C-alpha cells in the first residue's frame, strides 16, 4: 500500500478556545487562513474510546469573515451578518415556547429505508 501525501487544509490555523457540549464532545473554535481568506472554524471533536484522544468529527462550520464577490468589487461581511442573526435567534428563543405544533418540523423517511 502506497503512503499518501499529506494535504494542507489551512495555510495558518490557531485554536482560540473550546466549549464542552458533553463529557465526550466539545466544540473547538479556531481562527484560520486559506488562500488569503480569513475564516472562523467551529468543529465538533469527540473522545476516541480506544485511547481517550480528542479527534475532529464530521460536524462543523467554516465561516469566511469577509468574502470578495463580483471580481473583488464588493465585500460581503459574513461574520457581521451571522453575528447579527445569531443575536436575533437568541432573542427569539427568549420568548419562544419550547414546543409549538404550528412551527414544528417533521421528517418523513423514504420508503424502503
């Protein structure tokens, strides 16, 4: 079996902090650069049971801080917009009932699964 060549994911990456989600899961927040673009990376990590080592999971989100669009003529400030929306979501949750049949979201699995 051939040894695979390492693939660079980030040009620069710095862990800023973490938030425990449970005893076996945490969210790691990092600042990162790739191809000259600044990102905030939030990744879920889990404890690997066989050796008790924290490993990156599949779940996460990478948020560009500013995205150049229209061949760089315009800049979309993604971080600011997402921050505002998250603040709105927290305010909505403060007055939102825990359950509301009119606004519930349901999933119906496909036949045969």
